C-alpha cells in the first residue's frame, strides 16, 4: 500500500484539514509515513496568510523536487490548502514536478485523485473548484492507539470561510464564503470523539462568532454559535470546550454569559485585535473600535477574573503612523494579554490594503515589531510568574513536548503545565500546584496531585 506524508503549514484549521485527509487516506488503505523519507506521496498543506509562509512551502517543494524526486521519480508531490486554492495551476507552471493541486473545498477528493495519479489514469490533477456542502466533509479524525499517545483533545471544524473581508486578509479568497455545518452533525462528531476517549474539543472556524448566522439564526437573543456551545455542553464524556477564533464584532453578551452558564466552556478567549488605533481599525475594515474591544475585555474579566485572553496584532499596516503604533502599544499595556501573536504586515495580492497609500518601509516594520514584542513579552512573563503558588485544574494530554519523561496538560485558561506523572493520568482532569514559571510553560508539583476521575 502506498505511504503518505503530509507536512502542514499555518493555522489550526490546516492542522485539522491535514488530519482529516490523513484519516481519509488511511481508511482507503494508505499508510502514514513518519517523514518524507521513503514516502510514496508527499503533500504540503499550505498557508497563504503571509508571504513568508508561501515562500517556505515553495522552497520546500523545490527541495523535494530536486532531492527526493531525483532519486525516486515515482514519488507523487502535491500541494493542498490555501496556496493551492489561490494559485491553482500556476503552481504546476512554476514547479513542473508537482502532480496534484487540491483546493480548500476539495480535501475529501484527495484519495480519489491520488488513486488516479498512482494508477496512471491521470498524469496531473488540479482541483480547486468551489463545492457546495464541502464544509461538512471534514469529519474523519485520526486518533492514535491507546496509552500515552491517546488523543485527549480534538479540533472540530464547525464552519468554513469568512465574509468579513478585512482589507489585509487573503482568507476570504482562499476559504470562500461562510458555510456552517449543522448543530446535530457537530454534536454527533463530538459524541463520537467522546466515545473514543477525547475529553476536550476546540470548535474551529475563521470567524466562529458568525457561525450559523444565515442557516440557524438567533433564538431568544441567543446567537447560533452559543446555541451550538450549549448543544456541545450536553455531550457526555466531553469535559472541556474551547473555540477559535471569534471576532470581537460578534462577541455579544450571550457569549460572555455563556462562560457562567456552561461549566465545560474554558475561561479562555483568543480575540484578534489587530491594532489599537481606531483609524487603522477602520482602514482594516475590522468593524469595531478600540473602545468596543476594551469593553468586551472588561466584561469578560468581570464575568471571570482569571480569563486567559490572547490576541493577534499586525504592525506596519499601510498608513500606520508613529501615533497609531503608540496606540497599539498603549492598548497592549492596558489590556495585558496573556499571549499575543505579532505579525509584520505582509501585502497579499488581490486584497484592498495592497493599494492603500503609505506602505510602511520594512525597517520601520521590524523596529515596531521588536518594540511591541518586548512590551508584550514582559507582560506575559510577569503574568506567568504571578500564577506561581496557585492551584489549577489541568487536563493531562500526554508526554511533554519538551521532555518526554514528563507529562503535560493545559489549564482552563490555556496555559501548558509540565509535571511528573504516570501514563495512567493521561485523559484525566487534575489539580496541580504551580511551582515555577518558564517561557510560556508552567511547572506543576507532582506531590500535590489530586485525582478527580476522568
Ligand atoms: N480570523 C482568522 C484569521 C486568520 S489569519 C482566525 O483568527 O483564525 C491569522 C492572523 O494572521 C490574523 O489575525 C492577523 O493578525 C494575521 N494576518 C492576516 N493577514 C495578514 C497579513 N496580510 N499580514 C500580516 N498578518 C496577517
Ligand atoms: Fe481574515 Fe478578517 Fe476573516 S482576519 S479570516 S477576513 S475576520
């Protein structure tokens, strides 16, 4: 049976898509290769959000063509995901060694296309058409065996696409219009995951606060997304619920109240702010002001003082003045995010921001990025340090990624805690006392572990 290796770039949706493609191929009899070495099929699941991500994948494919292909001409090479969607056949024109280009609405066709290529029926395949109903096709999960590597957490795709059209963002082009899955299908998937030992689900979408707007709608003041959270809350065996990413514009009171209503909903929110300047927010077409964003944060913290709040920020958006940047700095200081992902603005072909006046020179972007990074990192380090001595609930996920002799779990606020435990703890909720804080990692005391079942 042919073996396949999938390398994933980019966001959690891509991780989830790769997992679903891998599961689909395993069901069709393929085996998963641990690395590209020796694999019969090598697929790159790509990201288009920034130019650097595209260059990485292109460089990798060039290397595969020159190296792997040269020694094993029968190897099948493919691009999937966002770059495949936005570039299509151009990828084969640029890199003639590529056999397969699979867009973001065609993941479920991967096995079919590979079979055609491997059996010689097709030479090359480019499939990037829109496909109605494709949002429901990302269902299969790949949950590994038992024991230490058992999957305790899983991503569940609830919708595809985004209609917001932020002026810097390529996602509405690569992922298409918003399409939501039905609540009952998502609940069914969560039940299935629970029966396979999954204890925590993360509901995934580009803009989850727009979930089901058209298809389901608001009922008694409760948005479709919160109706979905309520339905997942009722799934036996699922102990924790997370979601990513919401949009500040859609973060209504019903969602803030959900944290109190649904005990499984973890006290953590990834709320991309992008900028602290109203002028820039407007140019970005974000649909909220700084004041509105700060009001949401205030309400979230009033509802739950320990809430873990993370964000995304772009520096160097066209027209960003020193004063605009100062506004972002001041927002970062005022909000004190628990983590922040900082991005240097990258012009994306076809997005409106490319044509805005006042493109910022690269050295200025670098300087602002470094300055903001220092500011947010100091705050994050202080907050991690402040949690030393507290007792927190973690869900034990498996061996620590940094040191396989230890275990790691996550707090409800989405911080990683490393501790010494035994494999039988995997999948359990535990209380640990935080002894020490490192870089983005907390260390828990194994001596004060209280088991409370799984
Ligand atoms: N709504 C999606 C956004 C996906 S892109 C989600 O949160 O899942 C993730 C982040 O990349 C965005 O929040 C933004 O901060 C950053 N980003 C998007 N387009 C960018 C660009 N052209 N240049 C730099 N950063 C960008
Ligand atoms: Fe992109 Fe804005 Fe949607 S960042 S994914 S267009 S909410």
